[in-house]
């Protein structure tokens, strides 16, 4: 029963990522944290994110903004070790509540959708990359600051989607390898990922097809409302 639930959650998260270009960690982490614990969830989701982002990047790389992606990655390199340290050193309850705070903040911010300034200076990329690396190493939640940065750059959807994947792939690789070095990989986690993989590939294709049909702004608002609710659950 637990295995079936884990695979179902990963498929749902992959569907969202295929549709929006991000969201695997934001969807999977709160649900899996309640099922298998934060540490196992983080290690497992890192496997999924790495595979998903490589596939999407391979399809959309021509539209990406290389300089912005490189700056985001450089910022993440500094933040990821700190995030992994938090994951492996902090009490499990504190890590879970920290994830809850992150999700509530992301959900409410995205629902409010304020129109902010345009971030042109390179420092914004490094700063958002650092925060993304910190959250990614600890919670696999590196998407929020990078998504916010993309929104502040006013990128069109095709550029937004491609550049995010160009950031996610190396960041996910660093996070994935860091989890392995710190002993977070287990035989059970690898087994779950291998069982998920064939279903995940199918769901990813479905999500990509949905992305061309859904009205802009409708699906993501439902997603962020759900993320905010799940974040509140993790606080208690």
C-alpha cells in the first residue's frame, strides 16, 4: 500500500512538472513527508527531479537564456551544501515545519501574484540561485525563488520553461549527488524510483500535452492553493 501511494504521488508531481515546467518537489515533498518522512522523501524526489528535468531540457534547450541559467547555478552551488547540512543535522520535526513555512509562503505569494519590478541586475540571479540551492538541498524546493526570478525577468513562457530546466538539471545533479555522499540513498528509495519510472515517463508526456491546452493562470492557481494548504498541515 505504501509503495502504491509513493508511486501515485510521484506521478502526480511529474504531471504537474510536465504541465508547468516546475513543481515536482513542491507537490511531492509535502505528501511524501507525511508518508515516508522528510529525509527519505527528499532523497527520492531528487531522483525524480533529475530525470524529469533532463528530458524536458532536451526538448526545449534552444529557447533558454544561457547567462541567466549559469548565474542561477553558480548561486546554487553555494546554497546546496548548507541546505543538505540542515536536512541531515536539524531535528526532523524542525525540518518538516520549515518545509511547511516555505510552502505556505510560496502558495500565498503566488496566489496574490503581485506585479513587481523587473530584475535586470545579475545579482538577482545569484541571490535567487543561492536561496534555491539552500531550499533544494534541504527540501527539494529549489523552484520557488527561481520561478520568482523568471517572473521578474518577464520571460515569455517558452523561454521561462527552457531556462528553468537549464537551471534545474545541474542543480538537481548536485543535490542528488550530495544526498548520495551523505548516505541518504537506500535500497528502498532506489526500488521505489525504478518502479515509478515507466509510469512517470507516460505521465510526463501527458503533462506536456496538457500544457498546450490549459488556460494560462488557471491550473497553477489551483496548484498553489493546494500547496498552501499542505504547508499548513506540515506545521502541526
